[in-house]
C-alpha cells in the first residue's frame, strides 16, 4: 500500500511542479513514506533523516516531510525530537500534501496532519489522474481495520474500515489500464471486508473483470473471517482472478489465535482452504506467521508447524513477534527471545523445504506468464505466472504486457527460467 501511496503522493506533487530525483543531494523536498508494522521503524526514520542532514551540511536544507504510519503514530513527537523534519502527514491526510509544501516553501512553521479524514482524501485524490504505467499495478480499494488483532497497529494508524465507492475504483482501474496496466492488485488492510453500499469485493472483481484489456486481477490482504460465500464463488465466475490467495493465519494454535483476537479457529481456517480448493483446484495459498507470540508454548509452535505442512503454503512470511507500542500485546509477558529465534529457524527451514519442493514440481511444466518488463540482458523478459512466481524467458520480440505459455526449464531460489512456446503462446488472452 505504501508503494501505491508513494505514487499518488508523487502524482500530487507533480501538480505543483515537483519532479522525481534519484539523488538525495538534488532534492528540494525529501519525503520519507514510512511503515510502522515492524520494530525499529521510528529509529529508521531518524537514521534516514541523519543521512539527509549529512548530505545538506552547510547548504540550504530541503523540505523534509514524513508520511505513512510512523507519521501517524508518532506525530508531534517526531517534530519535537527532530527539528530537521518540517511536516508529518498521516496516511489519511495525503490530500493536504501540496498545500503543506506550498506553505513550507514560504515559511518554516512545522505542520502536523494526522486526522482520519479518509473520505476527504480520496475525494481529493480522485481529481488527480493516476499516472502509474506499470504492467502490474496496485489500486487501494479499502483502508483501515476494525478487527483489532492484539498485536497490530493498523487500527490505530490507518483508522476504521473505509471502502472507496465502486464507481471511483472502476474509473481508476480504467485509467491505469489506459496507461498500460494488464494486471491490477486490489489493496486493503482488510481487503475482503470491502463493502460499499452493499457491494462487496466479489461484485467489484466482477465489474473490474469486464475491462477488456485487463488480463489479471489479484487482491491482498484478506482476513479468513471475511471470506464470504460470494467471494468463494467468484473463483468460478471469472478466469481473470488469479488462483493465489494470501490468507494470513499467524499461528496454528487455537489458544494463540484466541490470545491474538483473530476471531477464527484453525478448524475454520482449514475448512475454508478445503472449500476454496474444491471450487478451483489450481488455488494455492501463501500466509503470514508470527513466531514467539506471548504465551506460545512448544506445543503451540508444533501446531503451527503442522499447519504449515498440512496446507503446503507456497510462500510463508514469518517473523518473530515484535511488540508494537500502543497495542494490547505490547504489555503482555514476552517469551524468551532465544526460544523464539530457534523456533523461527525451524519454521523457516520447513517453509523453505516446502517452497523448494513446489518450485521443483514446476520444472518441465508450461506456465501462463504475464511479462512485465525487460530484465538485465536486452532479450530477457521478466514476468509472473498465475501464482505470482517470477519467471525469466528470452525472446527476440518485445513481450512486455503479453501473456505467453512458458516451458519451465529450471530455476533458482527466486526465479524460474523458461522458454516461450511461440506456437502455444500466440494467444494473448488470460488463461
Ligand atoms: S485484521 Fe489485519 S490489519 Fe486488522 S488488526 Fe488484524 S492484523 Fe491488523
């Protein structure tokens, strides 16, 4: 979401004649768009500002703006602690970005915008055309969260759930497809809680799938509790919806899930996985895991390992529990860090074995790949298959924006290598 937000901040700043620069030393304005989900996020802000200070030593300083969830969470504290920062703008106040810059160009009074006026933000951003021209791009459809998992800062930094109007999203989808996009990932902290005047995520996917030149639709991140029957059914109704579901589970233990306030059991999660696989046998899953959550015993950890093996997630993102200030879990009694580290290593080794086995199973297979850009050598093209695996193939023709059948020859940890099967790959439509 920060990638989408950064692009939209840039679209705004362009309106008042700012351009992107690759070099810090050239900047008139330095924007640090931050994420607060992991530990030490605030320290990283101070560290980064230190780099800018060094660069501009003995020179007129640039305007320095901190945006994103650290700005939201820390607000005034950042401005007081680091005088080099001129403004903090929380995620729901980006529409005030240009006025902030204009004011700061004229005087040096510090500015703090950290209110939750998300509807106002999108009303203002809609006026400005999304200039993103990537083949695969993101569009935010929903922000905020009402779930209040005990470890998570999102309800405090992004605010309550808000769904953008269908019409507004469809318009933005048409704009990015006009710019060249062939794949759109719909974003939301709780994307499948999307509900605009009774229209749900499934309705939205169906409407978006009618855009002709758009070949692929994805969405992230979903909560198991919000996986309603209509969303399950949509996997049978449009082939443009890709069969990889990122479905965070966090732990394989019911006791830990309760302590996290995740609102579902492992049995319910596994049932959902089964139902989805039955409706579309090519569906695969990826997930997030927190290792060493307060109260996690050896038995709870074994349950998590068992779940990992049972579902055979093709990608598992795992982290040691990181207490976030202001959340209920911050005050809970922490488990021994070395124990968490050992468990994380065991978890990641198992997840890696599953991933390697899965990737090897793709060798020799034909995958439908949407090519996004040239990679390294001039005749090499980078793309992704339906399950988002990175694929590189050679071609004398420009494959950018095309879907081709690729015969996978081999691969390494991150990338599969294959050959474009031109006979079968003539057809440029989604699988
Ligand atoms: S559902 Fe997701 S975004 Fe919402 S509180 Fe839980 S972890 Fe955070």
